[in-house]
């Protein structure tokens, strides 16, 4: 079955202004994805890695990407197609708590 990487963006303010019952339902959606075999994790502090032309590893603390909302977490899910992947993540916390979820199909 095809795999999709999801990136959830959201902040505490959006989460806090979302009604408790909606948040609870969203966390149940995360639990459902876990029960289906998804790998889910909360985002930590990133490190950039470069090795230009194999000349030596360079690292830098911090994200390379920037967005209006911070990265909150990641998931690796399986779905038959993009439409099913969208349905699967449309109820997770970042999607319902004033954030956004990106879905990246993996080849």
C-alpha cells in the first residue's frame, strides 16, 4: 500500500482556542492512525546536515524550512491514494485546531 509522510503545523494558541470535545475527537483520530500502523511523532528541535561534494559534514541547529506556524509533528501513514490519505488526516489535531497538515506521497 502506498505510504505518505504527513507534516502537521500548529501552535498552542490555535490548539487552546479549539473546543475541548473537538480536541478530544482529534486525539482519538491520532490513536486510530496508530492502531492502523502509522508512525507518529511530535517534532523536536531540528538539525540541518550538509556535506557539499563529500568534502565534510557541516551541521547547523535549527530548521531549514520556515512557515507561518511551527512544525508540530510528523506521521508516516499508509493509504490507497491521496484522497484516502486526506480523509485519514482531516480529523487529527493539527487539521482541526487551526493548523494545517501537509501530505507528501512517497515514491
